[in-house]
C-alpha cells in the first residue's frame, strides 16, 4: 500500500500523519510505501496574500520539532508561467490556470509534461512498478467545504472504504463516504483508480487555515484550530463540521487520519485477504489525543543524519 501526505503542503494533518507513520510503524506482512512530502516544491513557499507562517512547531519531550507550512501549489520558481486555462492531460478538462501547479489536479501525469505533471507521473509509475494495491491520499479542507471529514473512494475501492467507514463509526468517529466523481479529473482517487490496478482513496479533515471565514492565521491556528470568527460562523450554521470553543486541534485531525489508515488497512485484509497488509505501531485516535503528537515524533537530537 502507498500513503501520500503533502500533495498539498498547506494541509498539515496529511504530512504530519505520514511523518508519524514513518517514525513509528513496523510492517509485519506486505509492503508499505509512505511519501510524507509528495510535492516537495510546495513546501518551499507560501501562498501570496494569505500571510501564512513559514513554520510551526510541535512540542516533544526533548524539545520542539519544526515543520514547514507550505503552499497548495508548486513553487513558481520550479514551474512558470501559468497558462490562462489549464488543460488536464489526458481528459482535456479545463481548469483555472493556477491549477497547472496543483499536484492533485495533475494525475496520472505524463513524462513529457510540466514539473507538476512529471511529479504526478512519477508517483503513478511507482504505483504500477511496485504493484501497489491500496493508495491512501491524506488531505485537509476548510470547515465550510462540502466534502469534509470524508472518505472519497474510487468505485473499485468502495467496498474497502465502506467497511472502514462502518468500523470508524463504531469507534465514534463520523465520516461521510463519498464516491469519486467521474467528471472531475486529475485527482488521485479518480486518476490512480482509472490508470492503475490500485484501489484509490482520499481522506479529508477540517483545517481552519484553509478557510475563508478565519481571522488571524498564525502557527497557533494550525495547532489549536481555535478562531472566534469560525465560532460565530458555526453558530450561524455556516460550517459543515461540528465546531465549538475547543476548536479542531491538529492532534484531532491527525488522529482521524491515523484511525482512517488503520481502518482501511484492516478493511483491505477483510475484503481481499490475498492483498492483506499488516502494520504494527499505528498510534490510535485516543492515544493521539491523550499523549499528543510529540510523544510519537522522534526527538530532533535522535534523528539520523543525512547519509546514515
């Protein structure tokens, strides 16, 4: 199986979840590929006009771990200029020109394409070459976005996604189960499902930093998800997820993704025993809330140096 984080570098729950998996899991059966920063270029800048912070820090017992907060799009230093209209390959679907630098509008990609298309192509080729059975793409979206706290599944992955969703609901975690639209192109859950034999699934959690209703956006908002304007919006019925004074902290969003990865892994083993993957060491949702993410991050002083 393949777990993607950081396709959109302004969606930290995705790439923090991927980092936690890299630093904690052991694979007892099958193979697991994890890409924490799928669009590395997007981590080298922030979105103009949004006043986003460049970094945020997660406390650990041995001091803070610093992470980049990036941009939804590939850095224009790596791909420029944007066309007036982006034509997705191979469907020909027309999108806004800036979407040409959106990795999750570039799949399945092409070897002769632009920077972002080549990146999507490389990921697709990895899936094909390694015969990946299940792809889980981890994302976030604004609280007012219709597809939020959701599992989006290609039709061939729907049995796995549906079983996982039932098990998550039994644990008290509510997700909406969404079919991958056939007329919205370039996204992992559609194009990887169509172009490869893998079952493709995308997960969304709620990130206030991406919303249009927020006030000040700083590193604190990334971590605690607390904003008075969103509280007013929630009271007015303008958001799609439960929201109160406690906010939607990063450990809640990461915990949901961790629980989703575990549930999808278990569902794959039930639906397709011959494709089963067994993973030990995924922190549970409850553990992520009780102990915090820092308990599962390798202290900076103990991280291996490059080349080791």
